[in-house]
C-alpha cells in the first residue's frame, strides 16, 4: 500500500470518527439490507452531511460533482466507511446505478437535471425492472409505454414489483415495452419517472421479516417526459444492461467489512452464551471466517489490474462467482447466527447486536433471490465461465 | 496488494503447463504409478535440473532463483493439475521451507545448492505417525556422543521415504526437547520401505533408524525455536499443497466438461442439461474461491507476516482447497457416469489423491479448529 493510500485511509477513518457521532451516533451499523427501515429520515440527513464533505459519488468525474477516485481509493473509501459502522446508504441506487448510467449514456440535459441531486443526497432513486412475470426472465416485461402524440410525453401502464426503497424515493427508472407486440429484449424503452404523480401508486410489500424494504409500484396512465427517455425508444434493453454492468462493484469490499462486523457479533454472542464451547458451532464459525477471507481475496482478484497490462482471464472468473458466493455465504451465516443464539433466536431482541443477527437470519433469505437468483447465477457461471450450452430462449 | 499476475508469473504458469501436458500426460502418470520409484527419472531431471523448479524459492545466496512463495504456488498448481508424480512437493514445497526456516546457515549451504541444482531430493518427517507437525508425537530418540548424535526410532508416514536423498527427521533429546536432524538416505542404520498406497501418484513410506550416526552440525534446530520454524515451514508447505489441490480440482472440472460435451443421451449433449450445468458451475465456484484463498495466502506469506497470521492464512487456504478438491473429484466421478467408476478414466486418480492429501498438514476439521481457537479461545 502506497503512502498516499495510507494517508487517504487515515483521512476517511478520521472523518468518520469525527462525524458519525452526536445525532448520527445511533446510525452506526444500521440501515443495511434487512434493516432499511431504520431511521430513514436521519439517514437522508446523513447523506446530505456526507455530501457537504464531498463523500458521495466519490468515483464520479469531478465535473459531475465526484472526486474521480481511482478504483483502489474507492475500495479504501468503502472499506473505511463500513469499518466505522457507516449506515446503509439510502442514495446507493442513484450513486451506483442510475448516476453512472446517465454519465455514460444520458443526454446532457439529463446529466444537468439529475446528477446534482444525486450528489447532494437530496434526490433518491429506485429501480423499476422486475414485474410479476418478469423476474429472472427480465426480457418479458409487460409494462407498456405509449407516446402521447399531442405533447410527446410517454404514458405508462403496468406494474413493477420488488422495488427496493420505492417509498423513500422521488424517482424511478423504468424498463417498459414501447413497441406493441414486440417480444423479449426488443421494443423496450428506458424511462426516468417522478414517483409523486397521480398515475403512480407505491404499495410496500410486507416481507417475511415483518418489514418492508420492497414495494409494488402500479402505473396507471403515469407520465414521463419525452426528454426523460434514456437512449432511443426501442433500445431500452441496451441501457438496462449497461446499468446492471455498474452493479458489480467496488462497494463489494465495503459489504465485506459489514459481514466482518456481523461475524464479530456472532463470535461475541457465542462467547457470551457458551456456544463457543460447542465443537460443531466452532467448526461452522471457523468455516464462515474462512469463507469471508476467500471472498475478500476473490474481490481483490476481481478488481486486480495487472501492472504490465497482462490480461488474466482468471479475474473474470473471480467476478463471475462473486454474487453467488457472497449471497450463499451470507445465507449460511444467517443460519449459523441463529443457531449460535439458540433459544434466544426466536425472541425479538432489544439488544442492537443480537437484533442485527436476527435480521441477518431472515433477510439473508433474500440475498440468494435478488440481483440474479442462485439458479440464474449458476446458469451464467456455466454458460459464460465454462462455455456450456445456453438455455433455450424463445425466438424474439 | 495487487492480485494480478505479472507477465513473468503468467509465463512461469504457462510454461509449466505446456511442459506437464506432455511430461505428465495421463499415460505418463500411469507409467510412473506402475514403476518402482513412483516417478520418471528423466522427467524429474528435466524439471529439476533444466527447468530449475526446485530453485524457485531458494535464495540466491544458496544458488536459487530467490523468487517468492507465490511463484512456487503457480508451479504447484500446475503439478496438481497434471497429477505430477515426482519428488517436487516433498523437496521444494516441504523440505526447502523447513531448511530455510530452521535457519542453520551451514546446513543450508550444504544442501540447498544441491537441491537448487536438481541433484538432491529431500523429504521431511513430521511426527511418528502422520503428516502434520506434532512435536509431542515424535517417538525417535537422539543421544549426543562427542561430535555426533545417535538416532533410533521410526516414522510411519513420510512422503517419498524410499527415494529422497536427504531426510529431515525430528527426534527427542534426552532432556525432552525435540530436535530436527538432516540425515542422508545412505546413512548406515537407516532403512525405508514404501507403503502400498491407494494414491499411487505420490508415494509414502516408513523410515526406521537404528543407531544412525549424524554429525552434530546436522542438528538443524531444537526446542521452541524448532517448533516455531516448523510451524512457519508447514504453513508454507500447506499453501503449496493447497495450490496443488486447486490445480487438481481444476483438472477434475476440465476433464468433466470435456467428457460431458461429447456424451449424448436423449439426443442431446448431456452438458446441455441444467442439472449438469449447475453442478459444474458449483465446482467452478468452489475452485475459484479456493484459488482466491490460496493466492491471497501466498501473497500474504511473501510479506513475512507474524506466526499466528501465517498459520491462519495457511489453514484457510488448505481447508478450502482440500474440500474443493475432494468435492470436484467426487463430482467428476458422478458426472462421468459408469466410466467414472473405471480404472481407465482418470477421475479416480484425483479422488484418491484428494482424500490422501486432504489429511496432510492438517485435515480441514483440524484446521477449522485452529481458526476457531483463534476467534473464540481454546475449547
């Protein structure tokens, strides 16, 4: 690690230490997956607090309000943010998905209108991709968009589902079918739509956790301005896939810092209640530790850039397994956490540390479903990583 | 820490693969398995003398190449992939670190140049019974007489016992401390036999010592210092063994993919069945995760971490790689169907090696307990 990077690391950890306290103290380690309903308003204030110190969108180009950090520096930022207990970022869909997509593929006007709000932590986004009949088979979206010939607006009818943070957002990016009768990934449009309008209704879904991170979003004559189409009408799939390309990311190591914290909680709980003397549980805790270490090294392989420009295909393999590996690790870890708690796993705890473990047990069931189910991930690994025959797809 | 391979490292890996594809083909492995020594002397000569593989991790002062643990890992991975039958692991991956870590400069000066030059093979006994460093389970005894020691005792499981030119053997001193001795295979009173092992790709055997005379200068280290250096050396060896296992696991996946692509049932390649695709994908997940753990451990080892950290890195790499290897070997038998159960096809060679090596330098359960003790305290 260079001296510059070490200094940068110290700067972030120092800033977090100085700022994640007082009114924000209660946000430490809160608001992650499974805990997204924790202090939403305060977390939005925290986003703005981060923004004032220019700690949002740190990888974006400076002309759009970022710091243009190198990948290595971004990794350091995410690690130190997580290590300090930085709360789950309400703005992460804007910062990591739609923002980079607009920077790469949006119009100049779209960049001017949307990027500043994302950077400032004042404008929140959610993702309108999945539908009741378009989950793993995303190309089957049926939400329709037709152009109002009078004003040029797009009028949208249909339904989206599993929309994370819809009830905390002002904007949604929507993948819809704009060419009647088209099938699969042809004839789609990518729209930016304000959620606060008469034709849109957000209904939170009560999950098995009892909480509601995900919502259904209903569109009934909802409107998007023609200027808010990203890319060309009919070519929305290209934009949608480019956006998913930004999903794989540098925040991975930050996520692992959260996992590390959870593992520390499990170890502490096991020592406190005697589970640490149970050989089977010791074995599983050690296995979890090893899995986390492998995950960390795997991320470093995935993010590796060769000093002399040699291309190493192994880095791609590391990337291909990443989502499947972390999500299954975390799901197993959730079960381990509950087993360590034993009888107490079933009694909603008032101890934040134990409550966190209870949340992990339940929410980690979603990890292997969202962002590509286990089954889809294995197809992708087999087809792209091993060159095995592709699944039959209906002709477009 | 950047995880990309530089061009020298890719070259080391690719050159090794190209050499072994021919020198350690399935036919060559089977010939070596059937031979008395367990390896092809000509292949070994090329590998050790011309290609200087054993010199990789030996410092330049001892006529080695002075490269890091990482380059050894790249070679070991290819050895595992091609099921190389040779004294490479016991010599370069186990005994070289033992000689270096015990830090006896005179002994290093005596033996390492010969090993680097490919004219001497070596092995190390780790206890009376097994293949993990357990100083408490050393049964052999050493008695000092003037300028030499007399060693007597037995070691039940030693890699390449009957072929190694130099044997590094622990023995108990009268005061109860354990010491490590460098003993020539030709020393009077030393006898070695080869076990009838199921894994024929790597020989183990028993060593007996009957009043073997060893110069005092060949006592490499003893007591706490020895224990510490053996733990470090065994961690290095475990990382190399883990790399071999990753290579073996990769071979299991590759040969399975090749077989199922050709095999047709119900009018289609069985590789097109999702049940098969998912099982192969799962193999790849475990292989890549283990490879990441091994590469990470090797890169950490090169930074000379503290003893505890090094031990944990090695435990993680070895446990994940051992488990991945056995998993892929058993999947490979299953996915080959009937022919996977035959002697003719190669899956069983990996299956046997995976099981045997899985217990060397700590079984996965033992290694997890080492990690658990660090996280949770002793049980």
